[in-house]
C-alpha cells in the first residue's frame, strides 16, 4: 500500500530567511500503534477519523488539519474531518473538484499527482487561501495523499503556525500513521461496496473509492448460452480496461494543462509585479528630478539675490565715497578761509 510517493516543495513567495524551529520529531511507529487502537476502539471506521486527526496534529505540532476523502465517481475530494479550520477554511475544502473557483485545488492536485506538497512560508504564498484564524502566521501547509496501491483514497492537510515548521523529515515520520488511515479508509470503502461488491447503504461520510457508474456487470438476459456469457464478460472487461486507459490519459492531459495554466498565471503575476516596480521606479525618478529642479531654482534665485545685494552695496559705497570727498573739500575750504 503506497501512502507517500514523493515530496514536492511548492515555490516560496518570499526570500530565504533564517530557518525557523522544526516541528516535533514524529515517532511514526508509536503514532501508528495509537491510530490502530483508535480504529479498534470505535464503533465504526467513520467514528475513528476525527480522533485519528487529533492524534496526528498532537504528534506533529500542527495547529489545524483536515482529512478529505476521494469520491472516484465524482473525481472530487470531500471534507470528512477537520480541526482548527475557520468556516471559510472549511468552505475551501468541503468539496474540491478541478476548476471549481470556490475551493482550494492543491490537495486534489497532490492526490492525483501522487506527490506530497510541502508549502513553506505559506502565509506569503499566493496559492494558499486563508484556512485558519491568524492566517498571516501560517508557516507550513502540507498536503499528503493517501493511496491503497494505485487506488486514491484521500488527502491529509496539516497546518503549522510560526515559528513551527514541517519538513521532509517530519513528513516521512508520519508515513506509517498514514498507512493506518489508508487501511481504515479502505475498510470504509469495502463496507460501502458491500459483501458482494454491490453498493451498500451510504455511510456517514462521502462514498470513496467506488468504481465509475456502469462498471458493475449486469446479469445476461435469460436463455443466453454460457459460452456467450463468458465471451460477453471478456469483451466487457476489455472495454472497461480501455475505458480506464482513456480516463488515465485524459487525467494526465488535464494535469498537464492545469500545470501549464498555473505556470502561465505565475508568469503573468511576475510580469505584473515587474510592471508595478517599473512604474514605482519611474515615479521615484520623476520626484527626484522635481526635487533637483527645485534646488537649482532656489540656488539661481539665491545667486540673483546676492548679485542685487552686491550692486546695492557698491552703490552705497560710491555714495559714501562721494560724500567723504565733498566733506574733505569743505574742510579744505574752511581751513583756507580761517588762514585769510
């Protein structure tokens, strides 16, 4: 049973900084044993989902989390258990389908791509919606796919608040506990199918892992020979395998298209950010030019004023010199008069 296939780090939206404290080291086998006990002590597998989620949050140091189950018929994830999410956060995870605007598609992408998505600096990541109160303090968001062999079962979402951060070591530490959750979900799936492979009464959580509509063979009409029945069954099996192959190819094509769309959206966002920076730089340059022109104008005014003051000073000096010369001449005249 494959639970964790790979760890993929989502791109960070801010520069590298000093590494925050790591989350508590997870004792995987001990936590797996505890989850087995929880599964065995409840009246039904559905009743064990919530206490299992609480146990995982306690062991990893996460402040919030959610468990979503996969509905194969609808190709959607549906919220089955949550801890610490706001109403808006629950709304983002209540029903996740491709292309749904009011849901967060990252857990579904993680499940269908069979990769763990580990999003650091999640509060600054434009692809992560607010899921908890104080969303600006969210440090790490992890989306962990749950599989039974090649059968997708669900997704576990873990959220830590700063300064606690989840890393690859902590993610691999919960591999054994997630195996126990996958076993529990597989039990729920088998109960939903019933003892003879026919759908049973709907469980208290969304049906998961059911085959697509029309995949269960119907009995042949009366009077059809056994050989024809075997031939029809073989043809039906081949048709179902071809249908599954085409569905897988279509799914791959959709993932690739969605990935290109995300890349294009990210490129547009980067282009918009650069355009904003250019506009801000041009505005700053214009302000600098205006300030420099004002300084030059004031300097020119000061020079002109200084020149005028200097001219007036020269004129005053000339006037004073003329007055002094007149006074000297008058003094000479008076002395000459006294001598006579």
